[in-house]
């Protein structure tokens, strides 16, 4: 097996982190969720860049400087996992993400003052848990997505390979005693080059793939903006027809379903009559924001007319569509719209249908509209759907 210098790999990881930081900083977006994910990625690369400092440590301080750098690297990998979740629409409360990140770093630094055996075990457990969580989260996203692009699969392979490496590392740490090397990667001899290379390539590999994913999504958004509603930023009715027909045509060759959701704001006329149309516009923009933040990137959201919205959502099961509709309904009900006249609470009614192979988009929308009418007739603030569309 070929050999590598682990400290050189640490240096490459530090340089790669700085390059990744620059690459991620080139991305500009107005979408809050993506902006927050980019912030987390930048913080992650700053932490991972600490690995590069090991190469400048005095010889007698190398073991301790390496321990400090590994603590920062643990925080960096934790931030990467958090950023993956944020980018994929799976929100982590900031206090929880911050607590876990700090706990990982503090734990690695704290165990550095114990025995060498305890420290390498802490490193193995910490990195294994975080990297496995990162890989499983990305895998779960792909399993739930009706369509997956090559960049997302590549990101899964990067995260999965990194996690698998740490599983082998932990197994070796728990079964093979010291002595422990000054770089603290207590791997089997055959795994040691892979350990070094995984550290060296991880930052730049992640940055490149994430850059491709976000750039692809932003390009899709730019194409959709030309077909969007001026007030809310959602697709216009024309945009829904153009992109919706394309989605349905592509879905004919997929095993998944397309759910069609028609949403209507309950008693919206009363909001306009009481507060004026400008406040009513704020409510519509608020609803668009809340709904969009809770949809996957492969969903289409359109303003169908007035206070009525339409969603085309690829799903695997009818129950999944019902769950999404209920979450949207609950999110609107529990999130008041903050306006200059104070918070305004509104609710929505939702009708759900499913695309049939032999039906047109207009027919799918018509069935969803019938169920929306039923939801409003039965008291509003509810979801109505059927499973006999085809």
C-alpha cells in the first residue's frame, strides 16, 4: 500500500478549505434558506482551515497543535452536516445546531488532556457519529426525492465515503491499542493513506459539489422568475402551465406521483376590507414565503389567481402528499403575518388531487379545485383529498 504524509494532507485540507471558502463566497442568493446554509458552509470551511496550521507548528508542540486543529475540524464537519440539512430544507433550530457544534469541539479539546487512548477514542466516536449523520441525512433526502440530479448523488457519495472511513477508523481504535502517532489518526496501515487523503480532499470536494448544486438551483430559479408573479415571486398562471406540463411529461416515466394542491386564503376579502389592499398584499407575500420554505426544490408553487395558489409536488405516496398539505396548513395557521398594523393571523383551505396518466393539467387542477370548494364548504382551515382520481 502506498504511503502518504498525514501532516501534508492536513496542510492540503487547510488550503482546500480556504479555496472552498472563496468558492462558496462567490454564490449570491436572495433565498433566506440558501443564504443561511451558505453562512454555515463558510463557518465550516473557516474551522477546517485550522488543519493547515499544523504544518507550521514547532516540532515539540506538534501533538498538541494537532489536537487543537482536530477539535476545530470536528466543529467544521458538524457545521457541514448542519449546512446540508439547511440546504435540503430540513431546519435545525439555531440553538441546537450551535450547541452540538460547540459540544463536539469542546469535547475533543477536553479529552485532549486525558490519556492518549481516551483521546483517540473520542476522536473516532465524534467523527463517526457526525459523518454518519451527515451521510444518512443526505441519503434520506435522495430517497424522498422524486428526481435526483448528479450533483446530489455525488454529494451522497462524498459524505458516505467519509462516514465509511470513520467507521473503519473507530473499529480499529476500539480493538487495537497504541502507541498512537503524533497526527492522531490511529488507522490500520492499509487505511492510513485513505484517512489522510479523505481529510485532504473533503473540503474542496464538498465545496465543489455544493457550488454545483446551488448554482443549478439558482439557474432554475432564474428561469422560473421570467414566468413568475410580480407580487409574490411565485410562478404565474402562465408559468404554471409551461413548467407544469413539462413536469407532468417527465413524470410519466417515473414511478412517483404528482400531487396537485389548490390553496385558498380563508376570508381574505375581510383582510382587504379591514386593513386595505397593501396589507392584503403583505399577507399574500407572507403566505408565499411560508409555503416555499417548506417545499422541496422540485415542487412548483404558483399564484393561480387572487388569493389562490397551486402546488405541483412529486411524491412517492398519497399519504406523503396529505402530510405535506397538513404541514402547510398548520404552518400558515401558526405563523402570523407581521405587518405595520400588527400581526395578522390567517388560515388556508387546501384541496388535493393526483395527476392521472391520461389527464391534462387543467383536469388535475379542476379536481383539486372541487376538493378546495369542499374544504371551504365544510368549515375552512382544512385539507380535503381523494384517492380515486385515476
